C-alpha cells in the first residue's frame, strides 16, 4: 500500500475500535437477576429505565436493550445519526441539533428529566452518555430561553475556548448538567460513558449530568471574561450568572451520591492504541505522540508537522517507515466572518504548509465523521498539497485567515468524507512517513 492507503487503513481500524455497541456489550453482563458493570454488581429488583444521549446514543442503546429488560426509555442523537437506532415499544427516539441545539434538544431535556423523576428507590436508570450530549440534551434554567441558550453556545464555540471551559459555562445555566440530573433520581443511576474529552474528566463529558462537578459560578464567570464573551451574553444568561455569583441560584452537584455510579467504557486513548497496533501489524514503526493534544488547530498542526519533518530528515524520534499518532481536541477561534470548515480541516490545511515537499501523508479526522458544520470528517494532505493548491488558484494563507478550509481542500480532493461513524472519541491525527530510499 502507498502512504495514503496506509493512513486510511490505520484510521479505519482506530475508529472501529471505538465502536460504542461493542464497548457497551463488553461492559455489561446480566445473570441471576443481577447486572454486572465492569465487575461491579447491582441487583435488578424493580424497573429498568434507559436514557441515552449523544452522537453514539443509538449504538450504545442497541447493546443495552439486547441485554436488559427496559421498561421505558429515551434516545437522543444528532440529525442523520438515528439510522441504527433500536425501535422498541416504550423507547422514544429523538433527533436533535448539534453543535447548535434546537427545539428537539430542549424536548429531549424535558422528557429526560421527567423520565429520571419516575425512577423509584428499587429501580435502575441506565444512562448512556457520548460526545455531543451537551447540545443534544439540554434544559436551560428558568428564565433562560432556548434562543438565549443557543446564542450563548454560539459565542462560546466561536471564542476559541476549550471544550472543558465551554462545558463549565453550560453546566451553570442548565437544569440537567453538572450532576443536576442525578440529583433528581430516587433509585440507582448507572452511567456508561464514551469519552470525547481530552484526559477523560467525567465532569466534562456531555457536561457531566450524573457526575459531581468541581467547577463553580465563579469559574464560569472567569471563562466568559477570559474569552470576551461576558459583554455579549443575552441578558437572561447574565442575570442567572449574577444570581449564581451571589449564591442565589443552585450550584452544580458537589458531592458523590451513593446511588450514582459512573463508568468510562471507551475513549480516544483506545483509538490511538489501536492505531499503534495496526501500524505495527503493517510493518511500520508507530509512535503515539500524545492522546491529550489541545490548542489552536493551525498552531498544533505546525508543531506536529515539525515532528514529521524531523522523522523525514533525521529518523527521530522514530525511524522510517514511521507512523505518528496523536489524539485530542483542537479548536478554531473565529474573530469575524468565516467561510466553511472545521478544526480538523484547519489542521490539515495548516500542516500542509509544514510538510510541503516532504514524502509524507497526514490526516486529521473527527472520529464521529463530522468536522464542524460540514459533511467532511477532516482532511488528508501530503507533501504536494500546497503546490496543487497554488496551481488551483488557492491562497493557503488566505483560506486559513478566512477559515474557509473546506473549499480549499475540496479543490484538490483533500477532504476526508467517511459519513457518520456512530462513535465519538475526540479527533485523531495519523502521519505516515515512508522510507524514501
């Protein structure tokens, strides 16, 4: 295989390894009236309820419904992602907006909270959480409209704030996030979590609806100030934040509840480790650079590109034929008018500058199959991409400044389109540097 084929083969294997259906099946076992979750046992005495939200909700729910006698349930996922959702009496499926929430996101939040409040002392609520849950499952605090919530979300997404910081704010204007959902449940809560957050902090994944939260209104306020969002906030959000700062609004959950149990069943680390094994199997020399890469997409791309160049020139920190692997979550700060693109497309276009003239292929992909508000999952570039862009009349620097990376990459066939994958475990970078003798 050539370098491009190798990169795609490794990517496909990595994404398959994060399959949410398999992750749930491996984590659950039902036997003799007991539910075992990664070795911890729970008696099934009453009813079992199901609440699943996120981009991987359908596959996770399908696995759970094959194993458990679910009485009633709710599954919420992104538009276009419900194709593999289980259809069963008593289990409702809702498609909603992501990354910008919509009326269906609000409906999911209302119905989900109602479901949680039905759970009695001897009942179990199985919560299946995956990336995208913050937008797909929401219920703003009283006085905050959906439009104001959407406006706040848009401001944060465009500010360059990291996902952890964005979720800190989201939790403090929500009735269900930051452990507030768990507070409403009278029975046992078992959450299976597919992580899409760097480092897998439970409280940050989908804004931690079943997890105690270490952040405060003061933290959220500092983030809004840091990224120059505070003055642009809708008045209703400002007022709620001010009430919280004054101790007049409910804080997020601050203690572990004895009836609540959270388990991570998959993450970006799993995908990176699988990529390493697949590269080894293909006879290459793989190196995982990091599974916690963060920062501005165009800047971290240059850093990874410099390592590609070092491998190509000097056979270090790994000898050719080599595969460099990195996982994480990079962001794009949009200051004004922007074109079409996403963080992985911006990463790909940016790194194409650093690897120009080098015998190497680099891809950057969002493992859920959707990068930003586009139909592409990311981009795949090589040492000749910049030259091809120039011949096509594309100014790379101008495309990066205008965040119009989709159209630039599309012009030279460098978009990566894989469709919805059913999973979501961060973004992934794979660089293949072949032997050039």
